[in-house]
C-alpha cells in the first residue's frame, strides 16, 4: 500500500497540474507505489503566505494520520465528517487561496498520498482491481480528495459553527452532489438542506440527489437570496481568524474546532427555505419511495 512520503519539508507548497501529472502513475493509483517525494518537492513553488504559521506542513500531516488511525476499523468514508471541519480550521485559507488547484495537488501528492489511497481506493466492479481515480489527486474542487472537504466545510459551516458540516458529510451523495451546484453558495439554502437531513425528511442517497436537483431547478425561477436573504458578509472576522493562526493551539481532535466569528445565517431565512424545500421534496419522484409511481414524472 502507498506509504507516507519519505521526505516532508517544513512548509506546504504549490504543485502545478503539469508537474503533478507525471506522478499519477498506475502504480500510485493502484496503491502499489510511493510518490518520489524528493523529486516532487524540487518541482514545487512557495506559497504566497509561506512565512506564516498556517503554511506549516506538520499540523496537516498529523491530522490525516489521526484520521486514518481513528477510522482504521471503520469505512474510510466515515473520516470525511471528522476531517473536513478540522482541515478547514487548520489551513485557515481565504476562498481565493482555496481556489488554487496547485495547493490541493501538493496536499494530495506531497503531503498525504497514502491518505488519498486509503480513502479513495475502490473497485468499479467485482472483476476490476481496486484503483484511485486520478481526479482524487488532481481534479476539480468537488472531487479532489482534500479540496472537496475544505469546500464542504466552507459552504456548510454556519459562521463559527461546523456542526452542519458533519451532518452534510455523513451522506456521501450529499457531499458528492451538493458541491457541484452553485446554489449551495447561498448559506440559508445550504443550511436548510442540512436541516431536512437532520429532521429525517431526507435520508437516503437517492432522496438527497432528488432534493438537490429539485433545489437547483427551482432556483431558476425563485431567487433564494431574495425570499431568504443572508446576512451581509463582513471580511473582518475571517481576516482576524487567519491572523490568529499565529498563536492558535492545535486543532482539537475530540471537540469540533471553532471557525471565523462571522454572523450566522438568519434563522428566519433558513426556516423559510426549510418549508419550501420540504414542499418541493414532497412532489419529487424518488425511486423506491411509495409515491414514486403515482404519476409524479418518473425516476430521479
């Protein structure tokens, strides 16, 4: 099985797509080879915030090692809800920084290729040997192993509260589907979706996929930010949270970390959308649901 890199520098770095591509060998993707760490680190670029403590590599490496140990006897998917908020709190990135694919390429190949293999090694069929999709190492934000966790935490946290993130990540269909639709950038929408999961209105993967599709389709005619306005976003709490990284303790393992002290989404806006989405979902056909074949339009 792919092992921990045999060379880890002190700082995180950037790894361009073209440089990352040369390390995505069949041996690595099948979990049989290690990444040549020394050679890889010769092709990296320094982070713009290289001199800050949030660029230290060891805290991130420690987190992924703890995740693999903690969930060693469980399904690897169970690690997502634990790691997503803690990775977000450890890195303390701006959205602009998080949009740089080179950062996530380096985390996957230079810091924790063993985690990516442990988490995403899977067989497409009973006859096929297990393999990691290359996009888990170098891919879009909604599939790349670490970017998807960071963006899940960013979009579904409620100000400093990461609890909705844990709920969201507990359902793989939610994690895989919600990050693909732009409407989840509206906080009341994201939080209302989580509320339906918490209340047991939406449970299965099929139901989640049907709900997200209905929400996204409805957004074409109903402007959610008008009927359910979010609080005005103030960049100061995020800046202060990032600056506080210089003196912040290690990310807690047992309790959830605390995110930026941004104002939470208005409760009234979330409630409005919970009611609207519940009504939408009641009319959506879901394969396997008792009302699915009662003329509601086919399967989802």
